[in-house]
């Protein structure tokens, strides 16, 4: 491992990927997705998405045909010397 790798901190962040038709949008949380898109467009309430623990499934298709996927974004943050 070289010095540049030692100075980087690896972090993972949850990402909510929403696909409606050919449009792909990414959010930092289920709440952000629902607040932005709306329960009427998604066809499901935020509470139901939370209760069904959607992150345990590779993808979920809502009653309106929107596809929700939960993933991880891997990042590195360079430490300040």
C-alpha cells in the first residue's frame, strides 16, 4: 500500500436509485425520494417502503411501475495533513 492509499479513508453511503421509464434519479434516502417525487407518482407511501425493509431486496417495482433500488456508493476522502 502506497502513501496515497494510506491517507484515504474509504466510506460507503446509501443511495436510493429510482427509475421511472427511461429516467434515472438518485437520492440519499427514501424520504428524500418521496418528498421530491411524491407518493402519488410512486404509488406507495413512504411508511410502507420503510415497513417492508426495501433495502433487503435487489429492486422493488411500485404499483405505478417505478423501480426502486437501494445501493451503496463507495467514496474515499483524502485526509488533511
